[in-house]
């Protein structure tokens, strides 16, 4: 006796069971195994092409029927046309759920019931070949847990079927393993959800041309298009960026507006997977404490993973081309580094959020080109003017016998300033008047970059139909995180017990609104832990910086005792200290990233967006302090607290604080910045982003080869697409990619006065970074869910903050760290001829060596004549002055000039930045005009379609009206057919065209 599959379904069920090793169904035969009365679980497989999957009528208690398939055995005798479809070769796989199952008694190892299963990345688990049959071992705790999870999965899948989705999965034929639940969304579900999500789709209106701003702009664009033609990727979506489709939110009542030629291809794969993901997020499971969505089930290990499928293999032989293969060939290879990015195809394949990231990264990289050119020019200017720099000449002139005070106690001798000639000349490369101009340029560059990004963001938002998605973003924020649901559930259980006691005692009631959400009192312990932990981490960073300072001081003192190493003390100490700083920064970066994630979890944010924003702020704060604290020390603190000869500042009662080099601290700041920036990029790119994924992939491959499998050999030779994607790394978000670029943006802008070549190295790194990230997304990661967003979120605020902060930092670097201000003060206030002749002598103070403390005089001095006075770099009164060694008048003049420069520089650059912001509109003129033009195009298109739709129904009415006139009837008495609107009426006739 045949049984219908679903209410209203004409397809019968065949009671024959499909068992392993048995003969599969014949081609064209549609059989299901119906659950026997009292049987637990789901038993059955159906292969029909359902057109009534969303039909209602089933009660919640009806049996859930899924497509159980024999492993590696297609139900159809036809060859598989695509590994992206069900085994019937017709229905697309829009989403995949993965769970690990273990049959009763199939314990790993030696059957220890308390031993947890270790799931490795290929979806298998450790298996014991000596394990007995399921009935040989008494049910243990793991068996009960597995049964509970199985029931929860069954209910969840039942609810997915109730939502109209179609499922297919393999038979659980092994003792344990991974099962892939394939999900297909039929047209009815896609249409319903597309209307609910207000997804904009192209209309029948042909693509129209975006008008240029004017003839000059049009000519310039045509010339630019011809010149950049070799740099464009050969992808269809990048062929013409001056054309746009007229898009309108999908509506089932206005199906006549859209050019629906094939229901299977009308929505692209990314949109289909996004629709299914929305259904998965809002589907509940009552057996799992009413958990909302697939994310909650994954967090509770009911399912292992959930992901959409890639569009096939990126390196498959043959001429078959899919979007993934196209992206790999034209974007994700290092050989196409010179080409533009196919942003539209990236957005189509990965979604708007990832598309905006790569668009932002591409704009940032292109903006680094002019800043790199200016930085190289500034550096070359420093190289060209070394011989003309008067202070460097004076320092290198051996006739100027500037006898300098010892750099350390006892073991260090007096020394001549001319011995530091090389350091002085090297400092001039980065400490010259051009660096001031470059600092102003970079501050304006940062403003122009952000303004151009806002314009590009608006342009992309218009072409990608992102206008008006605020409701969608708000709806996405409504889904609470699984951890939040758990905490609220625990609170409600506690509050229910308390309220019961209170009602019995006092008869009062408690506010129900506070029971189903977390208040600030609930989060207070998490906030306190966050505050204390962040303070501890910042203090840890500062203590490590202080530890490196102590290392530099003690190492310098130790090396000074040996004559062989005394000449290279400064170079050795600086190089080793910077390498130590780099290693510490790289290690703490990984630690701080994990700590920031843990701190954000204990805050229990409600939504994923709130979680991401708080995580970004914590991680950025910790990594900012970690990366820049050693640089801040060299820029603003080193050499400021040294003291003077006869009254030095000591640490640990024996070690003098370190001083800057004779040419100033700017050269050392340049060395520190360059090594940390280059080392961080090279190590993170080559080791963390390239090496670690390759090691993981190799480990998974070796593990898969050594693991004894129970699968058929045909499966391993021809794995399905869901198997291949499951072996890839899961997508974890864009936070690491953004964070790396934001820290680099800080290196480029914050201390650019000391290192003009920073944009050059950033540009070289980013050319590789774009292709590296592209290759990772295309070849090494599972396909992310397509997420629609209109901007890059909190990252823009961080970029804007760094840009404003860089103005202040560069002002202080020029004023405090470099010699730019002292030179200006000397040239215009103290020079006799208006030049820098005598500047070096002006900056050196005298000290009477007889006033050195007992036991600090140099031993075995090599100077032939006895030294009476030595010189040190500072503005102090000479020993013969009324107030010896007090700060001189020149000191206060230079200090006031430095403060005045900071104020003037900061206000000038801020004013210019605001001016640039005001001059450059946020919305491009052609886009704002086009938005207005599109409205009129919509009106014309709607009126035309309405008229064409009404014409078939109006003609019979007119004929009937003419017949009534000829027969003497009144026109007013002619009835209007039911369900049709009269001409001129605003009633929409779309219901006549609804195919849902």
C-alpha cells in the first residue's frame, strides 16, 4: 500500500528499505523507507523533485522524513553531472550541516565511557577495530548524550522541513563518523524569503549607462580606460563599470517585473545560501532548551559545522569555468599582482562585507603609491644634501676638538665628537627640513584617503544596491548569541526560584523584563574582570619595555668593560634590543588576541555585532600599546632623564640611564620603527599567514592517510564537494586582516617624520598581502556566509582616530625628538650671519671634570693632555657662571619654540584636514544625480509594465462594452471582472502573475 510523502503530495512511498550492500533503486523509481511504529530516529530516503516542499498541513508530531542515502551510491543510474547537487542531479546543495555521530557502545580506545571523542579536521574520529557490536556494551553517559543530541538534531531537521527546505543525507552505516546534511531551498522558499529580506534583484529593464559629469570628465575617463585596459582582470563583472541594472526588492505580487527565465539560476549561489542561513538562524529546537538557530546548536556540539559550498574546484582541469576558478585565475595568484581586483565578482561570490574589505584594502594600497613616491623623494633629498649640512660638517671636522664627557663610569674614557661623524650624517637622512613637509603631507594624505574611501563606499553601495539595508542590519542584530541565551536561561531559572519564594512570602511580583535579559548588575563581574585584566596587560607591556631598557643599560655597561667590544657598544645594544622587542611584540600579539576574545566572552554581549565591536576595541587597544610602546619610549623618553655629568640618574644604584646618540634620538627611532615594522610584516605574513596554514594542511593530510577509514575506496578517490570543503579551515571573520592593516596604517602615519620610507615598505607588503588574502579566501577557507553591510563599521572610526592622533604625534616628534626647532632658534636668534655655523658648539655645554663624583673618573685615560673641561649635549650654564649647570636662557627659548611649533603645526594641519574634508563631498556628484534619475526610470518602467499587464484583461472588457452599446445596453452597467482593476486604478494586478 502506498503512502503519500507529504500532505498534498502525489508521490507514493515504497516500503522497501535501502540497506548497505543491497541493490539500489532502479532509475526513475522513487522509494522511501517509512519509520516503523515505535522506531527511534529517522529511517528513509526520498529522491523526488519536490515542488510542494513548502506545503503545510503537517502536525508537529508527524514523522520527519529525510533523504538517507547509501554511502557513495547515487540513487540515479545517470552519471553525476555536478558535485553541487543532490544525488538526483537536479536540486542544488545550498547549504551543508555536519555532525559527528557514534552508535551505541562504539567507544574509542578501550571502551571507556567517560572518554570524549576527539574529532579531527577531516571529520573522522579515532576508531577501535576491536570494538564490539552496539549490543555488546552497556549504554554509558556518552550513549545517553548521543541519543539526546540525535533527538535534538531530528527535531531541528523536522523544523527545517516545516520551513519548506529539502534535506538529503547519507546513511549512518559506520560505527561512528561524520554525516553531511545537504539542504536545498526550492523556489517557493527562495521567493518567500527574498521578499521577507527585501533582496534587490534585477528587473526586466535593460542595463542603462551611468552618465559622466561632463565632457571633460568623460574624455578623461575614456583615456584612463584605454590606458588601464591591460590591468583589468578578464572577468564578466569587470567588463563595464559604467552600466547598471535597474534593481527592485523582490516581491511575489510583482513577478512580472523580473526577467525570470530559470528559477534555479535566478538567485545566485551566494544569495541562495544567505537565504538558507537566515532560516537556519531563526529555526528553534525545543528539545535543546528552545535554542535559537544553528549557531547555538554548533556551540553546544549538536552540530559540528555549517557552511555553504564553494562553486567547484579552483584548479580543476578542463574548460569548465566557475566563479571560484575565475577568482583564482584572475585574482588569487601572485602572477596577477599588477591587475586590478575584480571587486564585483568578489562581492558576488563572498558577499558585501568581504567585498568591502578588499575594496578598502585596494584603495589603501593604491593611495600608498603617491605617499611612497614623496617619501623616496624626501629620502633622496636627505642623501643629496648630506655634504651641504653644516652641523654634520662641524661634527665630522677633526679640527674642532670637542672633548666629550665619558659615556659611562670608570671604564669609559673621554672621546672626540668627530668619532660620531657617521651617526650624524645618517641622522641627516631623516632629520632635515623636508621631513616637516612630509609630515604635513601625510596628515593630509590620511584625510584624503578617508574621504575617498567614503566616496568609494557610496559608489559601491549604489552599484551593489546597498541603499536602505538599515532594516536588514537591525534584523541581523536581533539574533542573540548562544552564550547570551545560556546566561539568560540560567538567570531565569534562578529568578523563578526566588520569585516563587517571594510570592509565597509577600505576594509581590518581580519585573519580568529584567528576567529575560542581562542587566548591568549581571555583567558587573565581567566588566570588573575586563577592567582589571586590561590594566594588567598594559602594565605587563610597560614592564617588558622597562625590562628591555634595563637590558640595554646593563649590556652597555658590561660591553664597555671590554676593550674589544667597547667601540661597537651602541650598535650592538640597539640591534639586540630591537630584535628582543620584535620577538616580544610578536608573542604578545598572539596572547593579547586570545585574551581579548576571552574578555569579550565573559562580558556576554547580546549580538554578534556587539561582540565583534567590543572584541575589536579590546584587541586594538592591547595591540596598539604592545606595538608602539617601545617606539614611544625611544621617541619621547629616551635621553630625557639622564641628568648631567656629576649628577647622573642611576637605576639599581649602579647603572646610568642611557643617552641618545650624538646625532640625536631620531636615527635610533628610525631603526626601531623600521625593524619592528618590517619584522612584524615579514614574520606575520610568511610564518603565521603562509607557514601555519600549510603546516595545518599537511598535518590534516598526514592524519587522513594514517587514519584507518571505513569508507569505500571510491569515496576517497572521488570525494564530494562537501567533503572537500569540510577539510578546509573554517572562516573566522575579518578582524585579523583588518587589525594587521590598521597597525600598519599607524606605522605609516604616526611616526612618518622619523621614517619617510615607511609607505614604500607598506606598499610592497600590501601588494603581496592582497594576493595572499585572496588565495586564502579562495583556496584555504570554507566559503563564508554572504553578509550584507553598507560600510566597514568600527574600523573607519579607528582609522579616523589614528589619522587625528598622528598629527599630534608627528608634531611632537619634529618638535621634541628632532633638531629642527633648535636649528631654527639658533639660526634666527643666536647665529651671527644667519647660518648654522657654530650650531654644534651652541648645543654643547661645559663641565669641570674635577667635579666628577669620586670613583667615576675614567681609568687609564688615553688622552695625552690632562682634560680640564668636557662637553655634553644640553643647554646649561657653564661652571664659571653665577648659577653653574642650571638651565640656560637658550634652553627656555628652545622649549617655548617647541611648544609654539606643536600648537601651530597641529592647528594648521587640522585646519587643512577639515578644509579637505569640506572640499571633497562624501557622495560623488554623478552618483547623487544618478540616484535621482533612477527614481524617474522606476516610475516609467512600472507604468509601462502595469500597462502591458492590464492590456490582456482590458481588451475583453472593451469588447463586451462595445457589444452592450450595440445592443442598447448602458456602459455603466457593464460589470468589471472580479479580481481585475479598472483602468487608472491604483490597485495592483500583480496577484494574477503570482506563481507561488
